[in-house]
C-alpha cells in the first residue's frame, strides 16, 4: 500500500535524504585523497614494515598455541591482508589522481581564459596608445609652441623691416 502511495505521488522526490549527493561524493573524494597522501609518505612505509616485521616475528618466535598465522603455510593471513590493502589502495589512489586531474583541468582552463583576457586587454591598450599618439601628432601639427611663434614673429619683423627699407630707398632715386 505504501508503494502505491509513493507511485501515486509523482510530485515528491524519490530520495528521502536531505543531504545532496555531491556532498557525500566530495567527502569520499577528500577521503581518497587523504588515503593517497598518507600512503605516499615514508611514515606509512615504516609503519607497514614494522607491522609486517611484528607479524612475522610473532608467528615465528612465539609458542605454537598463541600463533595465528603459520609460517609453514607462508604466512597466508599476512599475504591476504597485504593483498587486501593493495587491492583497496590502488583504486583509492586512482580516484585521488582523477580528482587532481579534474582540478588541474579546471585550473588550466581558468589560466587559458585569464591569458586570453590579458591578451585582449593588452591589445586594447596598445590600440588606445596608438590612437593617442596619432591624436597628439595631429594636434602637434596644429598647435603652435612658443618657440615656433617667436620664430614666425621674428621672420615677420624681418620682412617688415626689409619692406620699409625698400620703398624709402626707391623714392630717393
């Protein structure tokens, strides 16, 4: 009957959890990265080596009654434990690498977009600088500086002086 009620209510979501799935995936992803980081440390190798040494030492040096993994059978339980550890470690490391690859891919895309924006901004600024230079050159051709004005005035005064001297000399003859 409850199944019929759920089937009849198509407007209700099928999941009853209020936590989004991405949160649990992200939490598992962070866990895999933690495991991958922990397995890649010298401390992990030292601890694993000590564990194996203690295991083998216990099962060879202790009396038969307290041994739990027989050396005559090649430490079967230890081999199974290490195989189990390796079988879980490899996929966890691969998951962590995949997450890192995804982050790297996003970072590369963001860097590419940033570089494109920087290039566009640089080209825009270069065009603006060229436009300003051209505008200044046009204005400089039209703008009379103080030195140019002085030279022009001196030239005009010299022409006026020459013009006044010529007619005076021409009337006397």
